[in-house]
C-alpha cells in the first residue's frame, strides 16, 4: 500500500511513522508513506499557502492553488483509490471504514489546517471526508497519523500474528474482553481459573461473554447496531 499525505506541517508526522508497527510495515516493504509539504507549492516566494476568509471572520483558509498543484501532480503519476480529507465534519472513523480502506492500494490523505481548506477543493478532488472524533484539533496531521496507523496494522504481514487484529475491539462490534498475563496472582488478585484451564473452547466462550458484558456496560450503542 502507498499512502501520500499532504500537509503544511510535515514535522508533526515524523515521529508517528518512525516507530513501532508503522515503521515495521515500511521496513518490510508492505507500506510506503510519503509526506508532501504543501509549502513546496506556495503561490509566492514568501511561502504563502493560505488567505483570509471571504465574507469576513476570524482565521485563515488554505488556498486552492497549492493543494490543487500537489494533488494534480500525484494524480498524474498513478490511480488512487481514495482522496481523503481529514475534517471535523467528516464521517466518524470507525473500524468497518478502516477495514475497507485497508483493502485498497493507493490513498491520498489531505490534512486541513487553520479554518480548513477552500470548499472548491472538496468538491473537485475529495472522495472521502473523515473525522477522528467530535472535537477540533489544530490540524489534520494527528488525525492522519491515527488513520494511517489503523490502516497499516491490518495489512497482511505487518503484525506478527495476523489473528491478533481480528480479536481487537470493534472488529465484531464488541469491545475486547479483559486480558491477563503473568504472574497468575498479584496483590491478592488472581487470573480467572478458566484462562488457566487449557480448555480452548470454554475459554473462547468466556471471552465472548466477557466482551458482551463489557460492551453492554461501556458501549451499549454498539449492541444496538
């Protein structure tokens, strides 16, 4: 998979992609992540990429020309399955959407900044608009990092045990059950006997029951779906 991320703050994405599972995916050649600095496409020698809001009001808006120039260059090189814009008013990111995107080959992720991007870019280029939650960040970079991490970890060969991703929270619309490791007893708290029994079918039944109960207590809305 190839992910091209367009941002005016590329340094914000250095650390998230230089460690852990996302780095492993790149080292294995399973994912290519290319970060494009929007200021390379500035409209003048001063590096301008934004301007005042038409109609008045506080804040700045990313101009159409730099974004269009960057997108046109990428789209001329290859076919992209989606051009994604990270925005608070987009579709809320959930696991089924991540699953679908993980089956694609080439993605563009555009990070908003300031008050966002000129609406004409959204109409002309964007195929998916995604939000990571009902709150506002300083820009789309952190959201893009979240989306990238969620997608990349699902690619075949990235995780040491691919079944691990299938048992994550939300994969079956349930939260994950509680998990334990050694020692079996700690400060008077013991691991449930069933997990030490070696009876795999009964352990799976227990885990499913625990997942249901945890979801019922913490996220009953998932059960409604």
